[in-house]
């Protein structure tokens, strides 16, 4: 299986050896678009309206700054289920 196939439907933060890294029933997700976490799903179950409007800074080792870096994603205007990559920070 190639890397792109592995990432389809995978939830951000799921263990790499999880036999079912996909979405869970009853949870709410946002699709991450672009940047180092492209195509992953972010579980936003229980997030407030303000938190959803702010987007997220997500830890990642595959961004511009390597281990300890964060990828910033923001809600897409007109398509709140998709969050676009904005930047990487240390």
C-alpha cells in the first residue's frame, strides 16, 4: 500500500499500528487540506463554536520544522468541514 492510500480516511493522532485508524461513529471530523497533514481527519467532537472558528495548531514531525513543529489549519470559508493549511511553526 502506498503512503497516499494509507493516509486516506486516517484520523490525526491515530496510532500507526491501529488496525482501524479511520473515523469512529458518533464523532465529528474536519478534513485537513494541504500542508504536512493533508487528507487526515481531525476529530473535533466536543469543540466549541469559538474553538472551531479558530482552527488548530497540530503537532507534527513531518512539517517544515521537524520534531516539535506545528502545522496550523484554519476553517475554509463556505466549507467548514474542510480546514486549509495556513503555516508551519516551530
